[in-house]
């Protein structure tokens, strides 16, 4: 069974930085697109950033210039470097991956809380 496990969330002051990690484990033949989403209570989950297996990236307008997504294909890990954090970045952040085991599937991590507050 494939699992996606996030780490790196926490409490940070406005203007600070955090780095999220998400590691995929299990029998995986390949991983296509990996990404980060976030969700506030009572709101829809929204895209933060995506990265393809060829390292092409896409960002939400609200995080462009502040967040950087990257991945290590050998380690099956995706990262989200978050700089210049704002209170409105406070959310639960979820890792997402499209991968192939016995079929083409899409999985989610359990989420990690990011709180930006003074």
C-alpha cells in the first residue's frame, strides 16, 4: 500500500520560513505529478504548487515568488520551501501524488498544519 507522509509544519511568525516534505513509500513503479494543496476549515482545498516528473512547475498566484516546490525522484520526496510567510498562508497543507503501482492512482497525505502568527 502506498503512503504519502508529510512533515515540517508548525508555527512561524509572519515573514518567516518553513520547509514541508512529503515522502512516498510502498511499491511504486513511477511517480508523475506531485503537488501541494491547502485547505482552511469550511473552504475548498486549493492548489498551492505542482511539479511534474520532468521538473516543470506551476504555482498559485498567491504564492508565486515566495514558495518553491522541488522533488527528489530517487528518494520519492517532494518539498515545499515557504518564505515570506503571511498569516493568510495559515492552513492545513496536503501532499498529493499521481503514481503508478498496479494501476495509475492518485493519493493524498494526512496533512500538516502551518500556522503563521505573531
